[in-house]
C-alpha cells in the first residue's frame, strides 16, 4: 500500500493500521509526502499477529511532525511496527527518510517485540531530528523494545542525521524486558548531538517504575539501552558517532542492567568533542555517560569506550561504569587529545568525574550495595586536567573488589578543591567506608605531573579491604602547596585538624581512621621530583591497618622545600607515618636519586605519633643536602617517635621508631637541618647508619637519636648512631647527639672516619636533666681528630642514670684547641660530667699524639653526688699548653674564683670535683713516652667540693713542665690538689 501526497495529516488520535495474520506476508505500507503530521496521539502502525512476515512501514517526507496524546497507556501516538504476543513470524521493518523529524508530547517511533517472533529493524535517516518532552509512561523518542514473554530477538535501531536534539526527557532507547537480547542502537550525527533536561513520568511497568526511582521519578533525555528487572536477555549495544556531543541538565547516554540476570550492552562513542555538564534540574542525579549494574542485577555491566579529541566534564557531569548489584561493572576506556574535569554540582553532591566503582546505593535503592567487582579505567590522552574538585575514581564501597586505574598521558595537571573545600581534585582508587572488597591498583604514566593547591593522587583505605598499589611513572613531578578544606565526617575531621584545616597537594596511600585494612605500596619512578609549600608524597596509617611501603626513584633529583601555610603541618616531604591513635605498622621508605635536596623544613620522614611502629628509611644518593627550617620543622631526614600534641591532642608516639640508612658520596646539613631517629614519646628510637665519603654539618645542624622528655614516665630507649665516612666536619654549633631525657637508655655513637673536624660543635651522649636512664657510649676511630674553637666530645649524666664511656682511637693525632666564638665558657676538648647521682663514664684515648692548647682539655668533672669517670690515655707524645679565663655561671663557684689570684683554667688532662660536688673524683692514668706541659698546661686531679680527688698515675720516659704557677689557680704541670676556701692546698708530683 502506498500513500502519496503533498501533506499527509492525521489528527485527534486517528490510526492507520496494517495487521498481518496467519503465515502470509503483510503488505508493506509506504507514505510519501512533503509533510507528514501525526497529531493528538494519531498513529500509523503495522502489527504481526501470526507466523508470516509483518508489513514494513516506510516514510519518505521532507518534514515529519509527531505529537503525542494520552490515547493509550503504552503508546501515545507516532509510528510503530510490532510483533504481538503469540506471533512467531518476523516483524516488519520501519524506515523513515526525512529532512526534518520532530517528536513531542510523548510521541514515539518504535519497533516492539512481545512474542516469539523476530522484531523488525528501525532506521531513521534525517537531516535534523528533534524530540522533546514526555507524557506519563511515554517519553518522546525512538525505541526498539523486547517486552515480557518475547523469545524472539529485537530489531536493531539505526539513526543517521546531521543534528540530533533530545530535550526534556525525550529518548532514543532499547529495552529488554524478556529473555532475548535487546536491539543494538547506532546513532550517527555528522554535526552534533544535544541532549538536555528531564520530564516527570510514571509507568504501568514495575520495572520501569523502579528505574524511574533512580531518577527521582523523571525520564532523563538521552540515548539508552536497558535490561529491565526480570529480563534475562543481554542489553543492546549503543554506538554513537558525531562531531560534537553535548549533555546537560540531567541528559544521559547509557547502557545498564537493573535487578536482572541479563548483561548490559556495550557503549561506544566516537566524537570530536564531548561535553557533559551539570545535573538534573532538581540536582538529584548527574548528567552522565554511563554503563551500570543496578539493584540485585547479576548480569555484567557493559564496557564504556570514548574516542574523542576533547572531553569536558563540568559542574558535576560524569562518565561512569558502576555496579551496585551482584554483577561486575564494565570497564571505562577513554582516548582523547585533551580531557578536562572541572568543578562539582551546585550542592556539591556530585563531582565532575570519571568513575568505575563498586557502589553503595542502598540509601535510595533497596539491596543496592555492590557485590560485583568494579571495572577498570584506562585513559590515554595528551593532556588530563582535573580542577575544582574534578576526579577520576575506581574505588569500592561494597563487597566487591575495586578495579584498576591506568592513566597514560603527556601532561597531567591536578589543581585545587571544590569551592566549598569539600571535594579534592584528583585520581583516587579507594577502599570506601563499609567496604569489605579490596582496592584496585592505580598506575600513572606521563611526561609531566603537576599537583597544586590540594590536588592529589590517592589509594586510601577506609574499611577492612586491602588497598591497591599506586605506581607513578613520570619524567617530571611538581607538587605545590595545599588547599583549605572541610568535611562533615567526624573521622575525616580529625585528619583535617591534623593537617591544619588544609589538604596537601601530593600522592597518598593512607589507612584512614577506623580502617582495619592495610594500604598498598606506593612507588614513584621519575627523573625530577619537586615538593614545595607543604606538598607530600607518602603512605601512612591512622587506623588499625598497616601502612604500605614508599619507594621513590629519581634519575636526576628530588627537592622538598617549605611547609604548609605559615610553617604549619605538614612539611613538604616524602613520608611513611603512623599517626595519632593508629595501631597499624608504618611502611618502609626507600629513596634512590643522584641528588636529594631538603630546604626550609622539607623532609624525608618515617615517624610514629601512634601505637604502631614506624617504618625504616633507606636513602641512596650521590648528594644529600638539607638546610634551614620552617616553624616547627627542620629540614632533614627523620624517623622519630613523635610528639605532635601541639598539633593534635594526644599525638604522642608509643610505637617504636624507625631506622635510618644513608648511603651517599656527600651529606651536607646546614642551618638547623637534621638527621634524626629520636624518641619524643614512650617508644624506642631507631638507629641511624650513615655511609658516605663526606659528612658535613654546619650552623646548628644535627644528627640525633636523642630521647626527649615529654612526660615524667617516658621510657623510650634512644637509638644508636653509626657513621662511616672518609671525612666528617662539624662547624658552627653543629652536633651529633644520642642522649636521654627520660627513663629510657641513651643510644651509642660510633664514628669511623680518617679525618674528623669539630669546630664550635660537639658529639654528645648523655643522661639529661630529669632523666633516669643511662647515657650511651661514644666510640671514635680515626686518623686525625681535630677539636677547634669549642669543638668537644662530651657525655653527661644529670640523674641517677650512669654516664656512658668515651673511647677514641686516633692513628695519627688528636688536637683540641681554643674556645667557642659564641660562648667563651665552652673550650675544645673531651669530657665526661656528673651532675646527678649517677656515676660518670670513663674516657679511653689511644693516639700517637695528643695536643691540647689554648684551653683544650680532656676532663672528668663532678658537680653532683655520683662518682667521676676514669680517664686513661695511651700516647706516644702528649703536649698541653696555655690557659683560658675561667668563667662560671654557678654563683658559688664564681665567688670562689673572685678569691683566686689568677682566674685561668689550663689546657691539659684533668679530673675535678667542682663546687657542690659530693661524689668522688675520677682516677687519671696517663701512659706516654713523652709529656710536654707549657705555659700553664697541666695533668692533674683535684677537688673544690666535698668529694675526694681521684688518684693520678703517670708512666712516661720524658716529662717536661714549664711556666708552672705556684700560687693561684690553675697550677700548671702535674698535680693532685684540694682547694679549700681561697687558698688551694697543692701537692706537686
């Protein structure tokens, strides 16, 4: 049958119908006109009722206008071919050729299969296609559907046009309600596809009603293939080819399976430009390109593939492949020259994002907590930009495992947070709160990576699942600053408080508060790495799960400079940390690079302020340079048991500190920079092991395993320091210390270096004020030890703990000369002190030459009730010459000095009980071939206090003394003396 006319018009619900009965072939229906108008729900339809072939319907017109009306609950008018229930033949095809096609008010072009027959195909060829609005159960649009009871396959749908516009709930779709595959949809639009808006509706089909609930009772405008509840057939694939695809105001392009065993179809889009913008008008759901497994669906999600030059997601627009059912999510593959994800929705609920997650939608859909595994995300692009809260995520919030993320790009830029600070821009593969599934891996391959103003890459754990590994392979990495944030999560509020209210830029793999799963490993391979203004790369635990290991390999350099705003936490750093309250173990940190530079508070750190133990640090570098500080943080390498109670209440470490292993050609510390494995809590400090050709400490720089007193009950032990180097230089108040200020024992110091120079600097291992632990030992093996301008080696005990011993073996010479230019009380030398009830340690010196001049000395002093240590010297030659003014901050001693005719102290070897000291002075044993004492140089024992002087034993072949003073103090030469009042009583030997 053919109908030809200039205009063919049906109104007021008129119907032209062609039915095929029996096993015959229905007559085809062809309409040719300049204009075809079907108004008020009018329809032209062909139906297959028997076993034959249904009639085909063909429309040839310049303009086709279809307007629906509620004449039927299932069909609001339009053009239709159908296979009716019981029909076993093949349905007729539906073809439309037009210049302009418009559908409105629920009008549809459809091919439907309700029986065992095969549905006909549907082809639309038009220069312009526009579909607008919907009517209750009917969205304006073009559809091929498989209804319940159908066992024959659906027809495919082909749309070819220059421009396609779907507005206010209008759709092009394919639905599978039955047991056979849904039809495939192919849309080719040479110029543009514009999809926007929603329409509120309702449905007689419970399956559709459930789907409408996902959209708050709205039909979204879009392209969709769906397997509905009860459908066992596979959803149809959806293929889109266009120059420009724009989705906004809740528009969608989607394939999915809802509460059904049927698999979702594949989604493939090719376009020069894709723009996905905002959310539905009511903000209930995001504008999306998606494949989904929803509700109790056991079917598998379809894969989502986008090929485009430009992909822009903004104001909450999303590309997603998720599962909230039993079936696995599909994968997301994006290939684009440039990808930009910018901002969040108006209410901040939705981020502009690329997602492949195991979802928990149980708050809106019953039984919608994902048990299937999440899909993978693969991104290949020249430029990936995430800003203002834009995100890429493939985490798990259900029982299923999360998928992997792989990004391959020339440049990746991640900047800032959402305007309200609630969403961080970044790429994340998290194990979400309440999830028991494991996280997937995250891999980034790029030439350049910039993280700025709080932008992050992360693989974090919020529950019992195990975190995935995070691998960064980038030629150049720059991480800069932090961004002001906020959160309504109480546990996250603790983390944010710890960070001073700011999220740092960086790369993180954390075990979050309350989580029991362990974090994965973090590996960074780069040529150049720069961290500034509080940016970080690290792993850590704030929960019961263990932190992962951090490995950083940089072919050219690593630089970390500064701290967060105004010297706050955190410092720019590579770190593995056990933070406040955490019981999990910290991971190890391994750094390999030719040059490591830490400035203005920049750090490499592995600390614990929780219950879990800190990990170890291993650094292998040609050069290690650390200088300066910022606020609370000194530049350097630290593995401390930390006291961060000034940042967060109760943040005092109870776990064990980590060890530090450094292997470098040259290590330079300046301007208060540190290498530290100290204990500021109750846990034991770790050890420091340094192997380097040159170790240089200047301007108050330090190497320390000191235990600091944070409370009266601290019993953490100090770690040991071992340094093996060709040359060790300390200048301008630099120090190497291993003392204790608590109940724990101090660590030991071992230095093996041919050349050691201490200029206005010190080695120290003592039991400090208020401590009860014992001091550690200092052992030095060298060729030449030079102590200048206040350089000295000292062990002190201020409490009941015993002082450690000093042993120095110098194969060539020991020289001690001069006083500190900043504090004339401090003279160069080697000294053990007793200021408490504990006994002092001993000094053992073995050297061919011992030269002491201009105040240089070897001393054992007693100012407390403990006994002084013994001094033993074995040398070929000992030379002591000169004196320095004796100045004391002790008022009692100063009064005594006023009565002496000469206020000088000698260079030399001395054991002395000073005023107020009640302990016994240490013995002095000197063995040397020759001893030369000049201009006040002395070897002696004496007492100013209640304690007895120690014994003096000298074995020598030659003893020469000149310039001896017979009155006043000191007495040059060799002596044991008791000083009573103003007139000392002297015995010369």
